[in-house]
């Protein structure tokens, strides 16, 4: 009889984690040189062949610098925290954020996006502070002065808000959405329209942007005798159909919508009701989406001009280098109407 004995398998050999000393030996340089090269230290002059040799050695060994150790040496991290917006974002904002992230990466910062579902105001600031970022870029208007103080006490050297109002203690990129509505209102008035509707989103979270746009239209038409009618609308075909069904009762001869998506939704519903565009009703959206150019009639829109990501990245870098500097505030949102067939 053959007896079979099960013997435990030998554990797989573990590979040691490569260190900067290993990279230095393979590249034939000092550990300090490895640190300078892999941490992109611009203050130290190192020849390009040496830099290439160090990078190739690090790649061959699979060596990655330890972010926590680097933070200890520098006295702060290189992490820039970007809380995810609590509002729906479109292609324009997404392109801006991607450009910003690439610009920060070129300055040797690591960008981390943080989900904020269920967190608000100072509670959110405390959650962000736990990660000890060197800088925090906050979209929208959910951060107050107390939250800024919490972040700074935890080691954040720069707090930058992107919203309609500045926050005490933080640098501010002011997105003045009044100019978007003002541009649209002035354009429609110049085209001879006098009874203008303004679509505001029915979805929550967009009031910080839609309210200033509505106010901008009102400001553009103040004293002209033209009327402005606020039109709540959900981004939903059935809701658009209900609004279109009573359109002629409203007596409007033009409409400015929160963005191009709402414009396309409403324009289709109006056309289904037999409303002629632009003969009976002129339509203007915002954001200048490609799809708007494919409609018939082609959609007039407000083109938004956001700052280059490089400009904001440089602001963050200045603030990190000089955290005691007075907060800067910059108006960064420009707007111009692109007239097409719908107006």
C-alpha cells in the first residue's frame, strides 16, 4: 500500500522592498543625489545623464519614493486635496479641473480628490484635515471661516475657494456668475426681445450658480421696460413638456436657460408644441457645448472663460511657499455670447 503524505507548501520567497540606497548603488551615485533627482529638487544642479541614470535604476528596481518620509523631511506634505463638488459638473468644469491637476503635478504636487457625500461645512473641513494636506482647493460655497481655521491648524499652508464669495482667511477665485446672466440678458434685449424667461434648475445644489445668473439678467434689463420671468425646470423630458404646454400662456418671446443642456431639453419640447424658434421664442443657453452646434436651429450660447489651470497652480504654489501672505482674491470668470440661429 502506498501512503501519501501531504506536506505544507513552502512559503513563496518574499522580495525585499528596494530602498534609495539600492538605487544609489545601481546608478553609481550618492543617496542624496537619488533624493534630489526623484524629488525634482530644482535648487540642486545635476546633469541630465545622471538624472537619467537614477531614473532608470529606480525603474529597474521598482523603487518609489516614500511620500510620508518626504513629508517628514520637508515639514509638510505635497498633497493638494480637492473635495469632490457637491453639485453636478459639466464638461467645461471637468476640463478646467483636469488642466489644474496636470499643472499641479508639474509643480511636484500630488492631487487627491475626496468624496464629500454626507459631509457639510466644518464637519467636512475636519475630515479633510485628517489627511494633513499642504493645500485644499474647495469648490462651491460650503466652507466657512471656522473650517479654514481648522485646516490651517492641521498644517494646510494654503486654502483656496472657488465660488461666488470670498471666505475669511482663504485665497479666493471668484466665479461671478452674474456676468453670465448679464451677457445673455443684454444680448436678448439687443435682439428686440422684451418678455424674457430665465430657466433655473429644479435640482438641488445649483442655487449658488443659478441665482446669480438670474440676478444678472434682471440687472441687464433693469429700467428698460422688459420683463423677466423665473422658470423652474427639472432636467427631465416630462417637466419640459409641461412647461412647453403652457408656453403661449406665458407670453414669452425669449428664454435664457441655466446651461446648454436645459436649453436643448426645452427647445425640443417647444418645437414639439409647434413653437417656432427663433421667430416666436429666442433661446440662449450657456457653456458652449458641441452638441448645441449640431441642433437645428443651432443654439446660441454664453461662452464661459475660466482661468488656465497653470494660473491657479501657481497661486497654490505661492501660498504654500509663503503661508503668512495676505489672502488673494481674483475674479476669474469671463463671459461672451456666441450668437447662432436660435436667437
